[in-house]
C-alpha cells in the first residue's frame, strides 16, 4: 500500500489527496446484510458520509 501511495503522489502536483485501498474486501461471494454478491464498493458509503459531513 505504501508503494502505491508514493507512486500516486507523483501525479498530485502538490494537491491534497488520499489513497483508499479497498483490494481486500472488494468482492463478496454471496449476499450478506445489505451487501449483494459481486463487487461491494467497500468504504464508499463511509467516504460519502464523511464528505457529506464536511459540507
């Protein structure tokens, strides 16, 4: 993850940025709670909620 972050930093041109690594829990083999089978978009709900709190 740290290597990925250092690589991405090269393209930010000094702008604030964040690296959100979702590789581990990005796929669900079966439905569970509100998560459907397939790509889960892990962390998206939390990130959107955070952004809403900023506005």
